[in-house]
C-alpha cells in the first residue's frame, strides 16, 4: 500500500539547525520520488549488540548507517515560488539475525539506544571519510574519549523522559572542534516499545525511505542549481550510537558507543536546462542562491565597516534582542526575529551606503533587512523599540519606514514580484542628508526613494520580524 502524508525535514544546515523555524514538510510522494534514483548512496558499518537478549548482551555485527542524496525536490508554491532543495537522508539497518520478515525482532525491555547525529563541513573530514574511513578513525583519541564520556556520563539522569546522556542542541566536545568542527547534535532514541511499533520499528532498522526518515535539505535554490548539490556533497555525517540500558534494567553497566561516518562523495552535476540560446557570464556569485545585481553609479564613498562572517562569530555585533548566530559565513537571525547593531562607540554614521545579502524565509508577512541612523541608546527589546530607519524585504515586497521607540511608521512599500522568500537579495541603502534610496537586486535603479529628516545619524545593523533571516557580505561606507 502506498504511503501518504507529509514528511518533515530540516531545510538547511547551520548552527542550531534543529530550531523549529528550520523545519518544513513536503508530501511524501515528492520526497520518495526524489530518492527513487539517488545521486549518491553510501553506508558505514558499526558494531552493535544483540538486543533480543537482556542488556548488556553480546556484540552483533553488522549494524549500518545509510546515506542517500536525492535529486532536487521542487518545493510547494505556498512555501516559496520556483525553488527546489536537495535532500540528504540518513537511514539505519540491523543485522539479518535481528530481523524477521522485514520487521525487527522484539527488543528485550532492558535496552535503550540513542543515536547522536553530528554534521561537519570541514574538507579534511570529508576527504578522510570519502577515502574509506567510515569508522571516524581520523578523530584524535582525546576527542573520542570526551565524546564517549559526554554520551554516557549522564545516562538516565539528564532528562526524566529519556535515558540519553546528551540532548538536541548540545555541542560536540571542545577537543573535537579542530578535527571535526563545532557541531550541535540531533538525537534519535528508541527502546523496546519503539521497535514493537510497525512504522517506528522500520525507522530504526530499514535502509528504505520511510515517512519520517531523518532528512536535511540545502535551503532554497533555483531549479538545476549546481550549488545545491555541492552543498549536499560538502557535508559529512557522524552517527554516535549509544547502546545503553533502560530504567528497568537490572544490569546497569556503562553504555557502549559505536561511531560511524558517511559522506556523499563527489557532488552531482545536473544537466543544463534546455535553452534555445547560449549565454556566457563572467560574474561571480557572492552567495548561494543569489539574485543577479547590476552595479550602481553611487556617490563617492569611503569604506567604514565590513563583515563576511568568515570568522564564524559575532564579536563585532551587539545583539539587542532575539537569537543570532554566525555559521558557514552567514549571520542567522532565528524566528521570530530580533535586532543586532555593529559594536563600537564610533560605529555611527549620518551619510552612508549600507548593503548586505539578505534572505528571509517567511511567506506570511515576515520581513528582514537593515536598520540605520539608530539613535545611540535607543535600541531595546521589541520589534519597534529603537529610534531609526529600516529598509527590508519580504516575499513580494520592499518596505521602508522608521521606528520612534514606541511604534512603527511606514514611509513607503512597493510590490516586487522578483523579490521572493527563500532567495538571497542584495539590499543597499544610500542615505545623504534627507535623501534616502533603497536598492534591491538591481543596483542601478532604486526601488524606493524618499525624503525624510527625522533622524540625522546613528548606529547601523540588521533587523528581522516574523521570519528566519540569513545575512552576509555586509559593507558600510561613508558618503
């Protein structure tokens, strides 16, 4: 019988990728179709145990971790227009001796198993795993020791609802940062009751795609984007499986940890779209899934500030409210939003050119962008709790206005069909005296031009409301 329903997945990978605002769902038919002919399939063997016998049982090889990279999957127009993502899935297999007619054999109630999933984007990690190191032997002994300790030392005491010693969002131990990279874990746990359920049991023991298999995408991309497949290929997954005891077990020996690493090999290159003409471009994209831009003839300017977030931190930014993170060369503002200003007593300007790549994901009114001429000391918690200007983008529109510390005053808003949720937009503000212009995408023609003299100078930063927002390549210049 065909499986129906919606399959959840993480939209993209970044620090705190497990945040609920990064979870989308798609019809299972679309998901299974994308994996019908995967562009990459890899697996890793891990040592496991015979869970049909009381804990701690005996070793039972070979349990497996399976990685599959699907073909690009179109996303619903209700989420974002004309965009796709590339999904990677992790599924799991059990030895034939622990299976019976395609279903797992009954697990003894004394067992409890936790799978901790870590993602690395370090090229050295991918090279080692693609070269055959599916046991994660590239990790130094100090890292392995700390990892094992973190996944077992608090067994059964961390959370009353789980036996796992570490939880979702917990970081990999610090002594693993150099070899694997800083990574926050996702966690899958199961016990005898889980395996007794027909569908949940298959999630933990079947290589095949299931409705709720673990999956992660590459964000929003244009159809046939090579960047999406490259992003999927650049990730390496480590699964630390902890074979432990349940609350009711009589033998409470310290759990064992098995490590397995998988990566997808070389990136798949999709065939070029059918076209009646051939064009050549010499432009270099500044971000994944970005829109094209045309340079403006702007007034003479002097560089003042820039940040491409390659440092992987926000040391130069002061978060006013909301939750922000720096990851993979981007600043991320998590839903429902917040504000962050550039630090420094001298980080104030009057006449300026301020631009950045901005991507918002909301299709229901959320927007994000740039704040400037923010009065010193005026910024506080709250969407409109600052005194300054704001220029932002939303799905289908560009907005400009000001906040007076207590409320919002919209000065202009224009429809923009080419400004789509989920797509990177280059946003630029030029403010000289009372003349303010807002550019999006096309830098040769402003989307909005206004005259307003409410605020003459102040700080600058970013703001999001009602959406997950990604920002990179920030530059500020004096005019």
